[in-house]
């Protein structure tokens, strides 16, 4: 079984468990409308998915989750970032010290009155 198929099956299992649906009710092509999943149900599903996959689903992406396929794509992207993080940005180089000699203390060219 391909990784995408395994991911899809896990997501379907989370949806069925969260929504207390019988096994086999949710299909990879199912939409939330077909499954009578409203926005509050979608939030509960998102929490369950975050727990299942140890990811953080951004709040602004929740309205775009309208089907099983949407969820599979989103969780797949989050997992890809999680397993292949970007390398950290290189640390800034320390400032170079000036090669010009600093004037001796008390001889900064100040005029005393």
C-alpha cells in the first residue's frame, strides 16, 4: 500500500471515529457536505487530526477543509514539512573588528576649556 493510501486510511479512521460513523461510511472522495459535517464538526476533526499526527493545523486553513481529499493534501503537506524541515538560517557572522587603532583614552581630540 502506498504512503498516500495509508495516510488517507488513517485520516478516514479519524473522521469516522470523531463523527461516530460506521466503518466504510467515509470514502477518499467524500465531501463534508455529503457526510453532513458542519464547521463545528470540522473543528473537532481538526483537533483529532492534530492529536493523531502530532501537527498544528493553522486556523486559517480550516475553512478550506471541505473534503477528505482536502484534509489528505493538508496533512500530507504538514507532515512533509515536519519530516523534512528547512535547514536553519546561517548565523550572522560576528562584526569584524576595526583594524584602525583607537585613540588613547583622554586623547580623543577634545578641547578642554
